[in-house]
């Protein structure tokens, strides 16, 4: 079969393999013939000839390699990011989580502050976002566990005295 494809057509002066692949086919007989065109009879010389021919093969790419990763330019300077979750989502699940504060930037990963602590995330899962701290409140859920006995005090309220009230000495 290879012999038929490698045979030169008289009218075209090309073989069918040259028409399809734009290059000559290498047949097994081409590997056993030395530069002078005589077949090799010495087994040691034949092995060396085969090894030198195989070493001279060059790999060729079947198609051009094009990297198509798109990274937003704003990602270098943003303070907060959204994280894309690639898991299977329900109809009402959000496609992105966040916003999360960026702690540290590397070439391929960002370290972000999540509710469970710092986490490294690949930059392909990140989207830059702008946060207006006056209008946006971060609804980060608390860690799972026992609820607090008392709610946290309001920082704007005046401090309450702690302990038992003291008796004034004048009332005795």
C-alpha cells in the first residue's frame, strides 16, 4: 500500500503522497539503504545506520500551538476579585463568589482573604471587581459552629460598665 502511494505519477511527476502531505513518504527500504544506495549487509553497521537515521528524524507539529488565555488588564491593580466556581451549579446559584480582598499576587496565583482564611487561587478563575466601601457590605458567613450567646456589641454605642454596680458610701 505504501509502495502505491509513494510511486511517482508520470504525468504529474509527483506521487499521491506528495500531493496529499506535500512531502515524500519514508519507506522501510529507505532506512536500510546507505548514502551510496547499496543495501547494508553488516548487522553491526546496519544497526548503526538505523540508529543514525532514526536520530536524524525531526518532530513536526501537526498544527500551530496558540495560547488563548485571556487575563484582564485590571487584574494587576485591583483590590478585590470575584472567584468563578466551575462546579455544577443549580439554576439560582451565583456563577461567581466574592468579592474577596487580594492579599498577595504571584505570576499564576493570587492569595485572597476568604471566610475560612487566606487561599491561593489560579488567576484564570479570577475576575477583577471594583468595590465602593460606602455602599457595599460584605456578607461573609460566619464559620460553622455553635452560635454566640450574646451578639457582638455595636462599636458606635458607648461602653457599658461591667460587673456589679458599686454602692455609694453616702447612702449608708
